[in-house]
C-alpha cells in the first residue's frame, strides 16, 4: 500500500493549537499512525539531574501528531490536497494531487 504522507513531505496542520502552520515531516510512525513535524507541536520537557555534576534542564522539542490531523501540501499548486494513487507507464504506483493531477 502506498503511504499518503512520507518523510520530507511538506504538510499543513488541520486541527489543534498549531492549526494552519506548515512544516516538513521528520519522522513517521506507521504502527501508531503518528507523525513528527519540524517546528510543530512544541512541548516543554523538564529533565532532572541524575548523576553528580550533571545539571537539570528544560528543553523544548517536537511531539508526535496524529496522522489524521495533517494534510500534505502539493508542490505544484501549493495547496493542501488529498492524495490519489495512479499507475505510471513503468507499472509503478505514484502519488498524485487530487486538484491539479500532478505527481509528487
């Protein structure tokens, strides 16, 4: 089965506090249907010092978003789009934009 969203795709967030923001997919977890997007879903993590000489710190990092909350952005028409699959001449499947019929 051909995945709707892949690593290094540009996506837009549909719901949540980051609604309307765009980012690039860093990591994809297909088993849990979650996606990690650069600059989106920033959470604050507090880390306690465990060893002597180590310092406690507060870090900000991206968290996973549900796959249903993001939509890919077509590189041709620059809009959020649904993905269709199409068989190419070589017999391979390709992802195609629903609006402009351009292959990804």
